[in-house]
C-alpha cells in the first residue's frame, strides 16, 4: 500500500516504518545515531520543562507512546532481515532518554545529567542493562534502553539528594 506524500510522492509501508523506527531519520546519522536520537529527545524534553507538571505528563505520555511503537517496530526491524538490534533503530534511545529525564529534579541541569548518565549506561551496559539486552527480540532491543533510562533517572535523584539541592 502506498500513500501520497509531500509533493505527490508515494511512501510505502516499509519506508514509513523505517522512518518511524529511525526517529525521523536520526537513526541514519553516520556517527552515533543513538546519541543523536537521545539528544533530539533531550531537546524535546527540555522544551517541555517550562510547562511544569503538564510538561512532565507530556514527557511521560511521549515515552509510553514511543515505547509501544518501539516494541511493535523492533520486531519488524529484526524480521525484515536487518539483523538483531539494527543500528538505525533508535526508538529505544528516544524512549530511554525520556524515561531518564522524566520528573528529575533540577530542570535543565537534571535533564543534562540524565542525558550524560543515560548515554554512559546505554553504552557501557552494566548489569542489569546487559541482562535486559540479552532478552530475545523486541524485549532485548527496547528493555536495555528503558533499564538504562530508569537507572539514570534514579542516579540523578540520588545525586541531587547527595548534593543537597
């Protein structure tokens, strides 16, 4: 099935899925596509920070929506002959980043700390991130980033308590 796109061009389902799974094409950035997608998610989240509680609810809703979409499209990306956890599939990084920065203290400083910790944990893959990555299929693709995001969120909160802000 094809749909008319901008300028009358057609987009097939496979192209649409790839566009969504790559977070609008960020997954095809030649260097560090996961970091590019995480930075884009950070930028959206930071733009929502001035909205206070409404912004935090929006970040949570976006995280849930992208997580659901990610679980659906991760299975497609694997079964489409693109290998296990394709490099260009970055919805997991987007969801993980929004989880990392959700309702952290410190507004911008907290969000930046969440970004740094999330990328460190996602790349280094300490336990239990490594164990989540080892799960089969969509679960392994998505859950390692969600676990890294949850760990980053918790670490920002602990650091904030320790610093005494």
